[in-house]
C-alpha cells in the first residue's frame, strides 16, 4: 500500500484520479476540525466563547445608574497575595481570602489579623458553624481549627478532581468538582454518600456543563443546595440526595441575563434569601431575589475599575478571563474578590 501511494505522489502530473484528490482534501479537512476541537475545546474553553461568537459588548458596559443599588465602602483591601481563588465571611464579619498556599484573615474593621499557612493551594473554603475552616486543596478537603491546626483530612473523591466550591450544613459537606462535573456529598466522617448533578434523563437531570473551571454551590435555608450550572446559565435547586427541584436564570447579554459561555462563576446567599452573582467576560455583580428574579446591580465594569477590553471573546487566546468571587455577611454587605489584582471591595446598599 505504501508503494502505491508513493507512485501516486511522485508521479502527480495532473493524472491523479479526482476521487483520490477529493478524498485527500476531505481527510485533511476532517483532521483539521478534530485538531481544532481538541485544541480549543467546546465553546467556553479557557473561560469564554470562541471567535465565531465574538461580538462587541462595550454597549453593555455602561449600566443605568438607576439599576445600581449598592455603593462601595472604603478603599479596597489589598491582600498582597499573588494568586487568589476564594473569599468568605463568618458570623463576626471576619473576612477570609484563600490564595498562595495561605488563608489571610481580616477583622470586621479591615485589620489584617493573621495568615494561616497551608500545605497546598487552596481553591475554595468555607467557615463552619463552630468556626473551623473547611478548605479545598485542589483535589481534597482538609479541616482546620481557626488557629490553623489540622483537625482532619479526607481523601480525594475521584482521580483528577478539582474542587472549586464548598458548602456545608450540620450533617453534610458538599464539594463542587469542576473536572468530574458533579457535587460530592459527604457525611461528617468524610464518607461519600452520593453525587449531585450527574446527567440522568430518568430524573430530569440534564447534567452540569462546565466549559471553564468555575463551578459554585451554596447552602440555602430551605435545605436545598443551590448549584450553578454555568454552561446552561442557570442555578439549580437540588435536594441532598440529588433530585433537581427547579432552576432559574436566563442566557443573555442584557443586564438581567448571564452572558458568554459559562456564567455566573460565583454565587452567594443574602440574609433576605436573595442571591449575589458574579460574571466574567462582561464583569458585573448582580442581585436576584429568592425566586431568581433580577433585582439590580451591585457593580458593573466601571464600578469595579475594569480596564481590560470588554469582549466576550475575540480569539481563543483572549478566552482566559479570571472569575471574581463573592460573599455576603449577615448585614447584607457584599464582598467582591478581584482575582486579577487580589483585592477585596466591599459594597453596601445605598
């Protein structure tokens, strides 16, 4: 066979059969398409849409002032960290920022209280009801006393796991895994009870779509876990055993929707039962009520001091925007972690 192909190639003087030439062209085209798919992944690889989805969104950067319901409090907190991943706040309004193999703790007055060193890179964290810290170290969970002493450590739930969010109640701990596209439910002994979000047509579960490594969850007073399905632009309400009760959220570039390949990237629950969400690409932080109806804006690109070009995605190389993280305290203040410059901005209602 190699000999036949060699003769055909060496003697190509216009006598190559048209069918063979057509076959070669088609083969090359197919191969190029396959390579492009694996190189750039599905729409949303690296955090935004491919060039065929590119469009100018500068028009949407300016937000009607009547929709902006919050104002910034004080100057941003400069953590001094190189790389940050998550922010949360406890019942005493102490602020916790995870990054650089460290958790930095600030008092409610904004004074840096302590740094807690970690054995790995923290990708998510949660302050438990007793003040202990539940930290995701990339692929596994570690429990720490508030002093930093390790209380317990659990094995990774699956090979290659990437834990991006943690939520907990008195009985269970939930961990969102962006690689395996499920939420792992543990009991307090560290045993896996079940997984949430895995595609199951018989239970009307469409599956979690995660084109980029942003996958957030939040516990809610009604006992249902809120799970962000970023590729579908909605938030699902799920029972602990994995039943999907309902979802809310719409896809769209207008202010009430979630734009791009995969938004929102982060979620927090407000004291009144509403939600705070953050988007990447077209960076904006917004508030929705308990039913998922749009209420207003916390901050848009201008309020967040955004200076990068505001495009969902122009080329695959540009699709690497970092996602902001959000948290809320018992008084309704909203904390926004800017992962580009590792600062935290605090907003309160006007």
